[in-house]
C-alpha cells in the first residue's frame, strides 16, 4: 500500500475495505499515532491486539451460529461492537443473524432474524478504556491546550486501531472456524462498530 501526502484515516479504511490488509492499516495508523506529541495514554495502543482472544472469539462465533440456525434459516451474520469510546465500562460485540445475504443485511441492519445470544466481551485494553473514561471524547473546542489537542488527536487514532483490531479478531475467528469445519466459516460475516463506518465484509 503506497501512501503520499498527509495521513488520511479515511484512505486507510478505504484501502482496508478493498484489500483486507489489516497489517498495513494498523501499521499506518500506529505510525500516525506515534507522530503525535506529547505522548498520551492512547499511545499504549501500539503493538497490541485482540488476537490472544482468538479461541474465545471463534467459540463465540460458532456458538452464536449454532443458536441462530436452531431458530431460523440464516444467510449472513453481523457482529457489532458497542460505541466503545462512550461505553468505557465494557467493550463488547453483539451478534445478529439475517435471513438475507450481506448486501440485503447492510441495507437495513435492524431487520435481523435472530440476536438473543450472550455478547462477546473484549479484554486486553482496559488501560485504553480507562483513558476514555478519564478524558471523555474531546471535541475541538475542549482541546484548548497543546496537551489536550494531542489527546484528542490520539483518541482518533486509538479509535480506529480498536476498530481495526476488533475486526481483525473476528475475521481470524471466522477463518479458524472454517478450518475446524464449522458452517459459520462459510457464512458471510459483516463486522462493524455501532453508528460508525460501513461494516467490513468477510466472505472469502
């Protein structure tokens, strides 16, 4: 992935949607985070991910699929992380099963066929959760000093890194389920953050 000019997180998202190259998306964003000075608590995002939860995420995805199939015919699944920058007490993922394919699902994410299943709680970034709790989500007017401006800019990079890592975890969980012969590995999986960008689609 070649990149010139000023860092643009929208460009990184567009490239990720097109290529599925999480390594490069994370590298670019971590590089942009490292360039923000002075250092903030959000800089601790660098070099970390949710992949230690891979087995747990895979089991959750398979169990969700089993529960959904027992209730209805499903054609796709949507996994949605809560608005984690505001919901600092718990970072979690909810599952939603659809009787239509991913294109139909994304047109109306409220028209799911099944969702009654325990959430997947994400762990490993409790210090970043605490940072969001401490600072809140800073607006332009609230970032009135250089230190707070750095916090605001770092928050934005951290938000995208959390979203990248959560998405990468679930893509890897689906892939692992496929190697284990579970049918969820063949189902299209949409992955997103509540009220954020268009969901990522894993269907290979």
